[in-house]
């Protein structure tokens, strides 16, 4: 989410309308397109949502509908990992200005908005793949 090279690639794809596909936690990479994604991440960790909102101004994906691994799925998976999440991916994307659609735990959920195709989690992989391949075919 803070990698400058990833951010440059995503901005190029966004500006040229090339299909972009992400599933599960992957959509957090969209944060890398901000002017200062490291400061945004720091604000999320501190829980300073006013600062995070200010830092997200001009974010290329503001207003996009997308989906991502939900907070309830994070809580269900929590026992498998050591430590606490500093913040949830869905919260960060919402705070940045995306409209994050989530269904119940394990539900198949794929969202297409403009060039972006997102899938909620691995249970969405098959539907995501079909949607993204259709988007690629449409673009060629």
C-alpha cells in the first residue's frame, strides 16, 4: 500500500482505463496512488481519521465501488495470526473515499466499477476470474 512503483503503475492503469483486478486484501494497494500513502497509513494506525481524510484528498479511486476482505472475516481469521490488526483494510479504503461493499462471511462478492474489478475473498475467486477475463476481453 505504500510502494511508490505500484502506485505509479496503478495511476497509469487508472488514467488509461486499463483493466485492473484485485481480490481479498489486494485492493489496499490502491492506497499507493495517494500523494503520501505512508502518512495515510500512519494516520490510520493512530486512528486520526481527520488527518487520513485530509491525506486522501485527490485520491484517484475516491467514489469507486469495490469490495475487499471484510472486517467480520478478519475477526474470524484472527485466531490464525499472532497480534492485532493495526486497522482493517475495508476501513482504510472507506476512509480514503471508496464505497466498500461487503457481504457476509464467505459470500461470493465481485464488484466492477469502471476499469476496476475486485473480489471480496478467496471464495470469490472463480466469479472474480470470470469477471476480470471478460473485462480484459472487452478492453482488447
